[in-house]
C-alpha cells in the first residue's frame, strides 16, 4: 500500500492516523514495533497501562516495541480499537 504508483496515491499528501497527521513517507517507514511505541506515547500511556488494556504483561509490550516478538492479530485488533 505504500507504493507511490498506487492509484490516487500521488495526490495524497498526508493521512490521519490515530488522531495524528503523519506524512505518507514517515508512515510507510514505520514497522509494527515503531507504530505501537509511537501511538502509545502519543496517547501518553505507559507500557503497563497498554498491557492492562490489551490483556498481556508489561514485558510483552516491551518485546513488541523492541521487535523481539509480534503481537497476535487479536491483540492488534484490541489496540486498534483503543
């Protein structure tokens, strides 16, 4: 989806991502770990608070943010609703 040849993409300058206006280039370069960290910090919550909302340990969130592991799809869905 980050391919500049994607239909209509060249006209799109920015996107709205969880309440933050982010450039397409910046968004496309973020991996899941970077997104979790960025969005958690932009909401002003700790790893412990996110872990409680998602139903995992603080250590699991830390591992996601440091690319040591990946969250399950179910956890990603919960985070996207938060």
